[in-house]
C-alpha cells in the first residue's frame, strides 16, 4: 500500500512540476539538525539535496534526499502549508512520506515548518520534528 502511495505522490508531483501553474522553484540543501535527546549518538550532519516548488503564498511541494540522523539515506516527498506570519517568517506544518527511518520501507513524515526568504533569492526552511530541529538552505531558480 505505501509504495503505491509514494508512486502516486511522485507522479502527482511530477505532473505539478510540469504543469502550467505559475510557481517559484528552489534548489534546497539539507544541512544540519539538533536533537533534543542529547544522550543518543545521532548524526546531526544531514547533508542532501532537494527541490521545492512554491505554488502560492501558503502551499509548497518538496522532494529530495539526505543522510538522516540514523546515518541512512532518506528520500522524501512532502507538502507544506504555512498560513501563519511572524514578521518575515511563514509558519505552519508539513506532511509526506520518506524512507530510512524504521523497519518499514516508507514511513509518514510530519512536523512543523517555518520559512524565511530574502529578495536576493536566498532562503531557509526550519523543520520542527518532535525529536529534533533541522535546517535547510535554499536558492531561488529565478
């Protein structure tokens, strides 16, 4: 069931990437994380690359891969919704599917999501997971 769902999400994502929807695109680099439980020996250098498409002020699609906190590769497909504003920051949540975190081949990923973008095309995403914070940096393809 989950592999079929992942295939469906990737297919829909590819369709959206190629559709005529006016969107802004970003190259995203996953960088580091900070785990709240400091007694575990988690990998906090989570390097990877991805792609982000902003469809409007609140909705975005994300796809990519990175080295996760368990030293495994995670491939992910997410959507984020950020309706709240705090100064120049947007905040909300993200949900999707990813690999490499447990015994199942594909698992559900959910968490808080905060975005800050500057006029020069540079931006950051901060992902708030129940066990950690993660940082992504990104560049607009405009």
